[in-house]
C-alpha cells in the first residue's frame, strides 16, 4: 500500500511527466517463474489500466459490515442503497448492470434488503415478472446514516491530490465512461 507520502510523490511525478511504474507496489512476494516457462510479451501492470483500476476499486471498496440501527449493512448492500438514493428506483437488471454484480448476487441483496425493510419491491403492471426496487424511508435513513462517513473517506483519499489533479482525474474517468457508453462494450465472463 502507498503511504500518504508515496501518493504525494506520485502526484509530483505525474506533473513532471515521469514514468512511475517503479512506484507500483505488489502486496504478494515476487517469485521467479520456472526456467522452462517463456513469457514473450508480459504486460507492464503499472501501465495496464484495467489492472490499475481493479486495484483501486479493491482498495476503495467498503469492506466488512457495518451495524446501523441493528441492521447489518455489507458492501453489496451499501452499493445498492447508494445507487438507489442517487438515481431513484431500478429494476434488478439495472442494479446488476450499474453495480457490476451478477443477477444472482443482486437477487440475494434485494431479498436481504427487503427482509430488513430497507427497500420495497414493486411489480410492473404490464409485466408481472419485472420488479422495480425502491428505497423505503428506513432505507433512506440507513443510507443517510452511512453517507457522511463514506463522504469523509472519499475526501481523505482526494486530499492527496491538488484541485487540478482531482479535476483531471474526474475528466479522465468521464472520458472512459463515455467511451464505454458509446462502444456499448460487453464484458466477457471468463471460465476457469
């Protein structure tokens, strides 16, 4: 993990257009591959955007569970509450697409959140198979209780960036979002 000093150093390196690949740190030990294994074109993970974004996502994730008014809220639950609070009611499919979870995981989250009274499920009058997921007042209150801590966490992370760097980061993220929206890229499911 980077220390705050490392992150400040990284931001200075970016400003000076210096390659920072030597600053990317791996938590696991670096081991040599077997001698008979020939890797012809290894990726430089420090400059491979999907890997870097994955690592950041993992580091930024709300981990574990939090108790709010005797309700256990997991990362999956928080993502669902935050999305519904920010964008309004969604179908299961819309939740799965926006949060990046499979439909089975979303179904379990919806079932749990409904059982504890944080959301309500409404059926479409035209198609009874389609459900609309909406926050209840208890769900909104739970979201509002967690939201300030999540905002502080984001501000703490952003504090290592200057305003110019923050603006640049959000501009870059917007461009990547637009790229995916325009390309309508389908993400593969990989078998093991």
